[in-house]
């Protein structure tokens, strides 16, 4: 059992779970109504959980779920390894392997900014900041992400905070600047599961972990830009786009 995501990327990754698990095991996957990341996590980590797994991000586990920061990570340990240990000890959950995409916050600039100033890194905005109009949704300074894209396309913004894997970046022809200051933490995507999930299904689906790990390392940031573009811009169905991707990877037969 899963909850549907409240934005396209999570919807796609949950649809992939549904299609892979139902194709390769005898289990039936139920996807319930939409739920935010926080509410989904609360359900997953509850004493009597109402779901079995969710797609999330190591940076979200760190900052939003555990209320910690990158300064809490011991020197020499990765963010992913740190949060995996902490969420296991605190909540009895664990992240499966990173699927590949890093949906961190990014700074995007219009083609006009690139043509005028030749910027490619965040630090290069400093000397020209006074010439630029900056935009972001309310939670950065909510979820009205598409409104800011409409604004940038209409010329209201020159620079904008975006999610790195959002297909709307492509629609708006934004250039994503290199985070040469390392300001934004990593947000590598992975499935967050209950520790006892595979034990619970050991008899009915002994290969469940293997099936879920098929996506580990196989969904890049570039892949997700194209997938979300197909849904959010081209208007295609989530399940159709997810299946096409899985077939292309050789995980499902056409």
C-alpha cells in the first residue's frame, strides 16, 4: 500500500512501484489518495502504519523529517548514510538504494540573462544581482510552482529558485546554474520503507526487495526532467509515461 504523491515526480515513482511489483510478484499494489511528503512519512513511521513505502529524498529525511541540518553530519559520512542510520534508529525505517536523480533546489536563469551576462555558476550572480528580478514560491522565502513558471515566461523574473528535475525548467528554457558554493544540500531520491517490510512479505513475495531495487541507479536527473515534462507539459498520463520508461529500461515487456 502506498499513497499517491502530491506532485508529478512522486506520482511517477509510485506508479513504477505499482507496475514493477504487480508484474514481477503475486502482490497487488494499492495506491491511496494523494498525500504530502510529511503526512506520508507520519503514516509510514506510525506505530500502526497505513502504508508500506514511499518515494522521498535523503535531504528531505534530514531536514524535514528528522529536523536536522548538514552540520549534524559527522565528517567523512555522506548525507545518505547518515540519515539512513538515523531514521533507522529513530523510526524503524530505511532508504533503499539511490535511484540516481538529485532533485535539489537549484537556481535557474533565463536565456536573456545567459546571453547578456554569460553566467553559468551561482557565484557569478553576485556582481549583477542588482540588475535582476528574483522569484520563488512562498515556502522558499506551498506549492504554487506553476505560477512562478508562468511569471518567468512572461518576463517578470530573471532568476528563479527551481527543483532540478522539474520538466517545467525545460519548458521555460531556463539554464540551471552550477551550485559552486555548495549552498543547497543533496536531495537524492530513494524509496523509504519499513524495516520489516521484506520480512512481512517473505512468503508471498520473497523477491520484493530485489524488484524494488531494480530502479537503483537507473533514474537520472535527466531522465526525470523528460518524464515530468511528458506529464506536466505534454499532458500525458502518469501510468503511461512510467510504463514507457520501464519498458525502455528493459524492466517490463512492451
